[in-house]
């Protein structure tokens, strides 16, 4: 395990109770922390772009997994509005993160605190709100 500054740390308050989702969220947090450390360490533009690419790649993979679980669990059949809103949040995040990635590729100066503040806040809010609702449903609640 890499040692470094932890922008975000896993804790039980983030758990949804769905093992696959929770494992992926822990991985996402590790990748986010690694990317943050790369920027903090003043990594070159190439390293920064790679760190963001890794983060986006894993995030998209994770969103696909969650959306598969929604599908197989009948989330959209029972709570179509909730499912649509959840998927919309995923799409909005992917769009915003991809815009940051493009700006980095174009060599635009991006404020590191702003970028990681956005990533961190989004993740915490989404995992503690929207994903909790999904977890409750998949665990047999309502
Ligand atoms: Fe989600």
C-alpha cells in the first residue's frame, strides 16, 4: 500500500452493505488519493494526465457495475425515477471529469485544490447519498 496524504479515507459511514460496490468504492478512494498525491508532488503534465485517466477509467467501470446491479436487481422497475436520477448523476460526473481531462491535455493550468475538491465532494456526496439509497434497495429494504 502506498503511503501518502489521504484526501479521502474509507470508513464504515461510506459502506452501502453491497460487497461489490463497497470494494469498488475503496479502490476508487485509493486511486483518487494516488492521483491527488501525484498532483501534490508536482508530477509532470504527462503523469497528471495519466493519473486523471486512471481515475476516470476506473470510475466509468464502477458506474457500469452499479448500473448492472440496478438492472439485475430490478431497481428501475420498482423505482424508475430514482434510477434515472442516479444514472444522471453518473453521466454528469463523467462529463465534468472528462472536461477536466481535456483541459489538462490542452495544457491549461488547472488549480489542483479546485479539481480535487470537486472530485472529493462529488464522491462523498454521491456515495453517502445516492449510493446508500441503492444499497438499501438491493439489500431488500425500500
Ligand atoms: Fe452511484
